[in-house]
């Protein structure tokens, strides 16, 4: 058993920002499942939305965030995001983050549902990577922060209703018990719950599942954002074709070569993401949908070097070819329910970034608000940890988390072996894509529920990473399906074919210990 002051699970933008802040008060351990560079943060292409242009810009950023969220945004959270964003980005600049500039001025681009160009980018389309590298460079210099790679969170330790640490699986397969005054989840999203996703393999919803098993409340799990434009070619990865392509003028065209967005939204290709994703799905029923930049007179290779390199493998060029695209799972708006300071429903447990649900995105996140969310709420959650004192005495008792490890180790009729585990996971992901994806209805969601019940019988068990991930994906899938069935309306990213209208009363879903409720 090890003892630290603060345990941070996840080393993306939220985790590193939080760790940096917490290190002022004590020892911090940051754990991450793979190398430090492998997080959703590092894959973010388009950029970071931030209102650096003064009060009017801040007010407009707030209104854009509110309207993208389709009536369900927590205004207090959104105000904190847009008001504190500029200060946090100034810190990044001071730590050496190099955003792209023109004549010395920060370059700003526009993306869907933004009323102004306010997205900063770095190295063209590698913004997340640049931020991750500069944050890492900064925290590596802090003595009180220990960065632990190849370490997977297994379960939270809970004593007398309070989170007191976590069990972890290290790279050699050993289980470690780490006690902490507070645990901060910053473990990112869960795109791997769907067969088609832009997310890296690490995005298996571990933090949400750990928190839920420990008894924390989760919220808005039916709101999963599908990015409209992931690359679409047989056998190719669902590589993100950044929204910034449309920000720089790309059209969407259908198999007949016609632009179609005028039939769906007045903002055309820059409509909110959920609208564009559904439009592409509908048009895609009659053939491929493409991004078309052939009319854009810019050096597209220089503006989008990463995307251009990827496309070159398929002999495609942004300036010359139509690029086939279709939606893919991208971002979880729901998550562990927190207040605007990252406090969850369990004392001792905090959450920030994609794993958390402050309500800042409502039913649909505004493009490029996610890096800003990690940055702002990572710091706010760390400040709450500090403000709350968290002076718990460690008494060495066995805690619930230890028992959860034992339970996970027991066999039953579970599948065993690497190949069977991968097949089990693939089945879950296809089931979710087919029945709980972009367009839903009660019949399909019930089919998903039955499929998940059947998969529960053969769930891979044991203390190895893929079995733990399988277990976590199953929890997250169940939460999405139950919440999606319960929300009998269409709002933002949640579209029910059988309930196509929006209810007049906006309420958040909340799940705890198998119970679904709706709260304002
Ligand atoms: C993109 O570049 O389109 C992704 C940015 C985001 O998800 O906000």
C-alpha cells in the first residue's frame, strides 16, 4: 500500500492542469494507462476555442455555447468556462505553448456554431499535441508530481462513504493500492464503446465506470457526440477530418455532387455538430458523402499537415480530391456528475474534463470547447480539493475497492483468452453502434439492453487491462442505453426517431446504483 496526498487518474489536459495546481499543497501521483503522450488531448486537431477579444467576445462565446447545447447547458459552468478561459490560455502561452501566428498575432479560425473566428490552433492541425507537450514539459519540472505510465485504474477505495484512494494495475500486472486524501478523475472519454470512433484505444470510460461502481452519480449519459466528418474508406481508421476544414471553407456534397446543408440549417456546413452529423447520415443513405475543398485557394498542406499526411496514404489530396466522410463517436457530454468545482456526489472524489459532467456542454458540445474545458475545470477541481481541506486520517482498514478487485478476479462462465476478449469487446461495440448510435428508438435500445444482458454472462474477468476495459465499457454502455431509453425526446446529440420533438422542460438525467431519475 502506498500513500500520497493526491491521486490524479489521467494525464490529458485536465489531469495535468489539476496536478500542477495540486502540487502546491502536497505530493501528487498522476497515473495513465499508456505513455504520457497517449490521451484524447493529444489527438485534438482543430484547436481550442477561447474568447481573447474582450468582454463582447466572451459574451458571444457564452451565447454560442448555450445555443449549441440545445437548452440544457448549465449557464454557471459555461460562464466560468468562457470567462476563465483566456487566463488559462495565457498561462499556456507563458509555459511555451506555440499557437500558430501570422505577423506575430495569434491566428484564429472558425468552426461550427461559433459566431466569430476564435479557435486557436498549433502546427496547423496538431493543437492538442502541442498543448500536451508543453503541459508535460511544465509538470515534469515539478518535484512533487510523480507521473506513472502504463498504470490502469481498477477501482476506487471507499470507506464509510468516502473515497480514500484506488486500486491500480501496473505495467507488470501487479495490483497496487494507493491511498490518497482525494482522488481526481481526469481519465477522459469512452469513444471505444462504439465500433466507429475518432478516439484512441485508451478511451474506454474507465473513470465513469469506476465512479459509478463506487456509488457516484452520473449524468446526461444519453448525450454522446458523433463527429460529422471522420474519414470513411473500407478498412481505414476513422481518422478525424477536423471541423476546421469546414471552418476554412470546405463544402459537404452528396453522391450526386450536390451541396445539401441548406436543406438542414441556415448555418450550412457550420451548423451545430449534431445537425451536421444527422444530415450526413441521412444523405449517406443514398451513397457516399464527401468534404470538398477543391474551390479553397489556400495552401491546404501547410494549414492541415497532419490530415494531408494521413490522406496521402490513400492517394488523396485536400486541394484535388473529394474526401469521403461519415460520422463517428467523438465526445461524451455526460459523465460523473459534478458541481462547477469538480465535486462529485462522493466526498473525496473529484472529476474534471471529459469524464465529468458539469452540464457545461448541455446536449451538444460547441466545437473546440473540450480542450478549454479540461484546462479550466482541471484547475477549478484542484482548487476545490485544496479548499475542502481533505485532511482524512488513513487508518489502514480494508476498503470496498479491494473487494471489487477480488470480485473481478472470479471466473464463472466468462470468456477467457486474448482473442475471445477482443471478440467480446467488438460485439459490444457493434451492438452500441447499431442500436444506441446517432439515431435511436425504443425498440433498438431494448435490443441493445438485451444484448448487453447477454454479454454480461460471458464478461471477461480477471485483473488484466483488457478485461478491466471490457468491464468498464459494459458499465458505460449500460448507462448510455438506460439513459437514452429514459429520455423520450430529441435534444442535441440525442435523437429518437420515435420522439422527434424536444420536450418543453429541459432536465438532466441522473443515474446512481441502477436508478434513473431526471433532475433540473
Ligand atoms: C475537430 O477538430 O473537429 C475536433 C475538435 C473538437 O472536437 O472540438
